[in-house]
C-alpha cells in the first residue's frame, strides 16, 4: 500500500533533523494527510517557509518548496501567488518567525486576504537558537533570555489574525493530530488568507527550562492547557488564564487579493489606460 | 546499524503495525499515549506492539509520530 | 506610456518613467515596491501600466517584503522589478543575498540620494557604489549598471534584465536623483529591434532535473515553480539538488561557481564608452550624472588644447579592471569625479597599479558636480 509517506515525503532526507519528540514532524504529518484528503496534484503545490526548526519542513515535502529568510516567508509566497494564482501556496512558520520578525508581514497578508494558507507551529520558544523567549512565550515562563521569567505579554495569534482580516482562523495542537489535520484541510480549502496555529512541543528548549523533561511531559501539558472552543466560551476570565482555546474560530468569505487584482486588470484594459 | 533501517512488521489477522526503526528516535510518545497499551518500549525505547491483539486501529501512534516511524494498517481477508 | 506597439517612437520622458518603459519592453510583468523618494515614479508608472498588459503590481508593507515578493514572482515565472533608494536599499540587502544564492533573476533599481540614513532624500549622490558591490553579506557576485542619460536608463534597464535572465542573478541599476527626475528626449526602439533574453529552461525531464547543476557557462537552467519540476530552494548553501549541504567540497565548489559565473563572463557584461581617449594624456573616469559633466569638461579642455578624454562606465560591477589598467599605461593622470568621498576611485587605483597618477574629485554636499569645476581640477593637477 502506498502511504502518504511514499507519496509526499522526500524520503532520502529522512530521518528528519528534528530532536526526538519534536512536534514539527507531527505537524508535517498533519499537513500531508490534509493534502492527501484533498487529493491535490503535487505539481500545483508550493510550500514556503522562513527560518527556524519548523521551517525545515519545506525540505521534506515533495512539492516545489522554498526555505526563505527569517520572517519573510509570507511576502515570498505573496509574490509566487500573485505571479501564478493557480498555484496552491502553503506557508509554514514558527512562532518567532511569524509573530516577531515576520509580524508585520503576517498582519498585512491577512489584511490583503491573499489566498495563502499560513500554518504556524507554536512551540512558544526560539528552538533552533537555544530557547530564547518569543512573542508567544507565555508570561512567567522561562527562556534562555528570560532566566528570571518572561515579563512580556504574549500575542494571541488567532485574535491577531482575525483582527487583521484573515478569512479562516483556527488553532490545533500536536496532541490532537486528527483535529489538526481537519483544521489544516479546511484552511487549505478556504479561498483567502487562512491561518492555523498548531501548539507544539520543544522538549529540549522550552521543556527543559520549564520543568518538562520529556516529549511525553510536554504533550501532557499541551493537553492540560487546551480546551475546546465550545468549552472555552463558557469559562470565566480567571479560568481562561494560562489556557488556550482550540478549534475553528472564524470562517468567512471575502474576496481574495488575486481575484481583486484580476478586476484591476479588467479595469485597466477597458479604460485603454485612461483611468 | 543497517539492520535498523529495516521495517519491522508485526501482524495479526486484523492489523499490521510497521515500525521503521532507523527513523524512530525513541521519543516515547506512541508508547505513552496508546489508549489500549498495545506498545511497549524495547531496550532502545523503540516501540514493540506486544499487545497487538488489543489494537483498535485508532492510528493515534501513527498520527502523533514526529518521525513517520510507525504505521498502522487494517488487514482484510485478502491482504497478505 | 505603454509603448508596447510597433515602430520606434520619440518621447520626452523622465528618468524614472524611462526605467519603467524599459522594464516593460524587456518583458517585466511584476513589480513590488514601497514608496521612497526619489524612485517612487517607477512604482507609479508600473502600477498604471502593468495591469494594461496583464501584469501585476503590488505595494508591499515594506522594502524587505518588496524584495521577497519580487523573488517569489520571478520563481513563479514573471520577470520582476523593484525600485528604491538608499534607506530602502539597506533593507533589501537580506533578500538580495537570497536572490544571489538561489540565482533568481530580477532587477533592483537604486535611485541614489545622499546618505547615510535618511540623508538627503531629494538630492543626488553616488554614495552607494560600494554598497552595490558588498551590501549583502558573504562572498557573492553582483552586476551593477549606471546610466547617465534618460535614454541610457531605458536601454540599460533592458540590458539589466537581459543580464539577470542570462546569468540567473539579480542586477542592480544605479540611478541618482538627478537622472531619475530629469526629463530628456528618448528614442524608444521598435519592439522588434530590441534584444530580449529569457532564462534558459531545463531540457531534461523532471526526474532528471538538477536545479543547481551548471551548464558549461556556469549557469544552471531554471524551471519555474508550477511547471512540473518539483525542487527545493533554500538560502542555505546547497547541492545540485537544491538541498542543504555541509560537505566542504560541495560548499567550496558552489561559492566559487557562483562567483565565477559573473567574473568569467565579465567581458560580456562590461560596457563603457570612450570620448577622445585615443590621444589623451589626461583621462577622466566617470559614471552616472557626473559623466554628463565630465563629457562637457572634455570639450572645454580640448578647446584649451588640453589632451583630455573620458572613460564613461556603464557597467560598474564587475569592474573594468583591464580597461583601466591599459588606460593607466597610456595617460599621465586619471581624475575621478564622484558624488561621494571616493569609492570607485579605489578600484581605479587598484587597476592603475601605480602606472599613472590617480586623483579623486569629490562632492558630498548634495550638489551635482559641474563641468567647470572638473576643468578647474584638471588645471590644478597639471600644475603639480
């Protein structure tokens, strides 16, 4: 039987470079299973990433793939999508990549509602560089640059994406791979800018500094801090503290940027150049 | 080492569980979160489906494996 | 605008307009940019003209994103342009390096203004010559061209795209505020008379394609994304397959090949013009708007009986080392007027190898160097 591994993975690159138990591989699995469910043609897919452990995902998928510069995956993807709107463009980013150095690109891609799917692997830390705190590190948690605890307030990336204008916003976890696959599938299928944040584990950086020594400890923690969207809505502000809602938050229809630009082309051509 | 790259296949008349030992990094996720305690770690921490008859084919081990090192397939009558 | 029609055509164009016009003639179908003086008219012209011919324009959130979008669009198959000035050029350096290492054709216009920092937004400068060469980190090749008239902006924009497609590399077009904003007569060539080079495509089937394996000319054929060739692109040093490598032999071969791709083809890339150099004893070497003044200086000097000539550089990088070396053996004195504190003069000194005197003449006050002051410098130097 041909598995998703045989079909979508550059097997010569395996075993992958991630640490034991790293959630990046779980998210990679969720992405290719979602694509398999949709039955997409591999030749039509472009996977774009930035910099960080999670960004190595693009090296493992048998699509046209691109491991770009730190935080810049979305503008690279914007150029690809504008140039050839028939391509299905998936952008994979880490939390630091997307919300710190790439934060401006993130809100503007959402504002334009360009038809890209952004998958953010949120392990709440800069893993590759050794555990420095990111804009998604919860307040009070530790990082190699927050040895006394993090005083920053973290972003709620889903709320940010909704406020900035995305068409689809959801959050899953690596503990719930089946749900994550389903959310990614819906996001891929959605016209416009779609965002799926996947809460993930970095046992060697985040775990080590926050009293979770093993991947198993981290997955148990992820299970404990997440509640379904439905349950979340019934919680008091106090009960919400330190927890994350998971599920689908938004799915709306709004014209995508490349469609709007087609209208511009029509207008420019009809007016014969006189606006 | 070479032997590790081999796919180890465990099968009963209902399910086939394959473990790609060369890709497995012994993280322990599949063993810990198997709802039916099908898997036990070998001396390197890699999974062995010792209680394969208890497997309900939920595939959570496969879906949660960061290394694509374990797969679960249902066995039909005509399957070898 | 929009002269993509048959027959040649004479127009009065602003430098930035001529750049947009040249880009369209070269086949550009994508522009991403961010507003900045003195280059914004290029973006404005592209925003108006591109959709008329089915092309795309996007104003990005910043200069970094503009450079990224241009690279993305080029990989997806469209010839792509971006334009900026000093502060924006600083921000583009990161992704310019990405375009270089991944051999992505594109053109970046830098309409130079005074610097550093915000500097002199509305005044000309030639302060970014060395930034063009070494702005992005690491050993890398670059092609940079510098027109000195509005007509040359048009022709060199087309050339810039041809070099970028032929050699799979970003090309920098160095304007300055004066020629970017000046209006001059431009003879727009007929479309059929323009040489347009397009990137070479792979001739092998997808399963045999090695995206970074060079042909004999040092340039790998380029498949656009979406054409059935699935491959990986990364800013990491990569092997023929495009996958990251830490093999020291592969790394060394890659960096040298990248570098030599331009250096070994320097003869094809280097363009310059000579005025009255045959019998010259004093040579001026200039480029950009300063070359206009220098050309006038030559006429004035000749009227005084001084044997002065001009070497006008159109290609800045790779530098015309041999040409200058030969010239240094012929003349007694080379004067290098520049709107900076002496940047290209450093290369010229290196090339002259002490065979003649090399003297800089510099202005950094935001004013254009005029012919009379260069003539004054000649008179001053011949007394020495």
